[in-house]
C-alpha cells in the first residue's frame, strides 16, 4: 500500500504541473471547483496509474474521484498548486498529500 500511495503522490505532482486539482471525500461538499479540463486530465492519469498498481477499474475510479474531491474540498486551486510544488522538498507538504491518498484508499478498501 505505501508504494501505491507514493505512486498516487507522483501522479498528483505530474498532473498539477500546469493544472490544478481539488477534491473532497465521497460525502463532503466541495468548497472549491477546479477547471473541468484539469479534473478530467487528473482522473485519466489517476485511473491509468491506479490500474497499473493493480486496482480494478471500479476501485480506481472511486479512488480517483475521492482524491480529487478531497483536494477540492480542502484547498483552493492556488493553495493546492503551492502545496504540490512544496511537496518536492517539504516533507510536511508531501505527507499532507499522501494522507489524502491513504484516506481515500482506506475508504475504498473497507467499503466493500
């Protein structure tokens, strides 16, 4: 599982190079709305990465939707971009992003 979460972090870093993502948990309301093209791009990359790590397509979709929703719930686009950029050198920022992935992964894992 830790390898998967770090792969998810890598995905977040790759897809946010020129874009921004936001998410909220499955039942939480979104506080921020990221551009539709960014969300679509994030979901495509996330699905590819998640399925490459061994998740079934249905689980991968749920994971990707959860993470993007959680980022949107917690962070404005600018905040998310700053956090993502900082995560390359700042362990606290990196851990913050990884925790979202872990939380969503656990939701998916235990909701079966």
